[in-house]
C-alpha cells in the first residue's frame, strides 16, 4: 500500500539558487524551461579558440588531442556575476580563484534569500552544506600549471632547439611567458582547492553544521541531495544547502570528451530521438535549501517540492567504465521508491520523469530499458501516462551539476503544476514502446493523480557507473505560507543595493561630505577625483568608512560585507595626505559585481574596470 502525502522527516525544498545557460534564478530558469528555450550556442572564443582547435567533420577520423569536431555547448558568461565584497572576500583574489567556488557561494546565498532570507534560518550551528564539484582542471588551476611547469618546459625546449639563444635570452622568454599569465596571486590559492567549495560557503555564510564537497560524476547532485536529506533525517541538522557546480570549459576538457567521442558529431543534442548522436557539454551551478517538511510546515515556508526518497547504486563490474548497466540503474530506482514508500507501477501515480537523457545512443537506450523495467510497460493499447523530458535538451549536459538542473526543473514543474516541454524529439526512440513514457512535446497543465497529488522522478546516472534517482512530491495544497514580502531577498546580479556615493576634490572635503551625509543614502558632492561608495550605509559602516578615509590610503579591506571603497582617479599610488591620488577602485554609481568569464584562455590578469557611469564591471579570465 503506497504511503500518501509527505512525511514529517521528508526533506522539503524551500529555496532555490540557479545559474545555468540562459537563466539565473528560479524564475528565469522556469521561464526558459516552460517556454522551450534552446540555450545552446557556439563556444565563445575566449573559452578556447576555434581557429586553433575546431575541425568540423572529423568525428570519424582518428582522434587528435588538440582538434575538436564539435564547438557547441551551454555557457553562462554574462550571467556569472559575483560580488566579492558582499561576502567579505577581497576583490583581488577573485581572478585567481576557480569560478566554481565563487558561483557555488552565490547560488547558496541566493537559495537562502529565495527562502525568505537569513532571518528565517534556524540556528546556524545546525545548518549544513553538501556541495558537488568535479575534479577537472579549471582555468585558474591551468594557469598556475602553465606558470609552474609549462614555462620551464618552454625554456628547456628553446635551449634544445635554439642553441643560439643565450641563457639570459631564454630566461627573458620564460619570464615574458609567465608575465602574460598575469601577476602571481598566492593569496588566491585557496580558491584552487576543489574540496573547499562547501567549506567556503559555510565560512562566508557562517554555517556551523557539517560542510563537505563530493564528486560522483554526473550523479553528484543527487548524491548531495541524498546526503543532505540524511543529515536532516538524523536530526544532526535543521537545514542543509545541497548543490553542485561545474564551470570548466577549457580546451583540455573538450579534448577529453572529443577523444571519448561522447560529443555530438552533428553538434545538436537530441535526447531520446532516433537521430541522437552524442551530448553537448555545458556549465552551471544550482543549489537548494532543504528543511524537514514538518519544520517547513511549522515555519510557514514556501515549499517547491518534497523529496520522498533517493536511491543510489553502482553498476559494479561492467564491460567498461563507459558502458551503462541497466541492472545498476534499476537498483537505484527501486531503492528510491522503497524509501518513498510508493509503488512505481501504480497506474497514474507518477506524472513526470526528468530523465538523465544525455543524447548518447547507448545511454538513452539503457535508460529507457531501465524505466520500462521499474515502472512497467504500457498496458495493451492504453496511453503512455508518464511524461518524460530532460533539461539537457535546453541547456546541454552540465556534468556534476546536471542532476541539480534536473532536480530544479522537476521541483519547479511541481510548484507551477505544469508539465514542461522537452526539445528536439522529432522522431522518438523506439525504446519508448517498452515503457509507459511519452516525450513531453509542449507545456501543458499537470493533472492530479488518483491520490489527488503530483509526483515526479529525477534520474542522474554518472560517468563510471554510479547511479542516483530521486522521487519528488508536490506539497499539500492550501498550506499557509509566511514568507516576508520584503527584506528577505538578496540583491541580484543586475540590481543596485542602497548605496551612499560621494565624490570630492580632496580627502578632507570627502570627510566633510561623509560627516554631512552620514544619515542619508544617495549621491552627493562634485564629480571630483576622490570617491567613496558605502553599500547599506549603517552607522557602523559609515564609521568604518570615515576611518578608512582618514587613513589617507587606498582601502584594502577588512573582511566585511559592505566594506567601503575610496576611489581617486589618477595613477595608482598611496595618498600622503592632502589630495594626492589613490588607486582607482569604484566609479560613481558603479555596480558592485564582477562578471566571471570562467574559462577564458590564460592571459593577462584582472584589470580594474574603467570608471564609466552605470557600467557593469568585469573581471575577465
């Protein structure tokens, strides 16, 4: 007998943070999915240079490590903004850190904000973090490797091949190569450690529960969900942030998947279509804030969906690490439905499967066989009663974050009571005939099941044989929700916080303006060379700003959110009293966010943005 309705210790999704191709935030992600937007594009040239690497039509030829037959995928680019000062991180370290860490922190904070803000968190010592991140070499790590190893390999090769170059000339070439990578930033090295992804979130958001990073390839996200739900069920945590990030698009990663022949030769991703010929890799970060359902009910939280059960398995011995095994996938699905206390074969109970659906022929076929075994075949000539789709058809395969993208799509579909479309299934795979599934070709209202609710399932099958499956349920209708109407939301990437901005011709004049305007927000003073911006100008921050200005030195920061910045135009040099110029940091009405171009080819280090009114700052990679 199936257990009806969420149980008190089931994990409830109460907040969402999302940064995926074409969408940042839960509202934008839902619009993308519901509208059937295809966010796949050509690789931006600052990720890797197509002139060097792109060789179309070579999928059938022997693989070469530096030549790629596919150049299309999913990229976040301008959506990947990050405000370091908001989190008490020095802007100087941003360029030297892997973007995964920073965007994971942003997504985690946005999940909390989406749930009503920090004021609605339980005791912070009982809030944990489980975050997934891959071990692929990222852009910042690659740049360090170039500085440490490649530069010396280049010098050795020059000595061997160009003996006419003397030692000083070879040394100069090596140093020029290293200089082209930008300045050394030892203070940013913490941003290169993959296992610090969850730790940075806990550190910057002051969360005292267990915080750890895991990697289970494409199943990573649902393993993070499983671990987070277990933390809640055990009583060790009262809230947990679960998420995953993948932002590696350097040429090395593309080389790996080119040599594996996993990428689509036609450069189109068509999950569950007869013409499917491979996947398209993408990037993204997603996070959910979880609480026990009973606690969410008590606190009046908005609940997107309730996690009824998660199952995890491994294929064990198979033909190869790259060959999916149906038996292993079936174990994960059956385990999840047992944990949910539900019968997967019950007619009409399940409404949506958010499939793994990579678009590889072998993977799609194995998944359809698995779904047929677990949920049963279609009965006679009856209709296929379960909608099937995959967000990979919209944004590509986001690797470790792919399960989180699928989880968010399914949770938002339950929240909006809508079956969203999947794309590019023009000629459905013949494997559908052995299942109750149908490709969901358009958005339509989601009818309730015989029990009066709605259920969704999410697959995430990992590279190498690790499998995960989650069962989600819509929360009961008519629940009272007590989310605050204001003040709980964080400032988004494209918004300006309440900021006091001042400009003056000298430091003493800036101090006078600060004293005169200490009880107000807005802009003031002439457009002089010495400028100050204080976000959320509380009395404490205004006092800190005054001390910073009195020092007469460029402000290097005290690790606090909202640290003031003093800007005087001119050459970078220290103030020695009076009105000498100082290091340019912020222009008037300057947006306090950097756009991270995560996979940009190694080159010169970050440059302070030019002081333009209302400009959007970019620290490029």
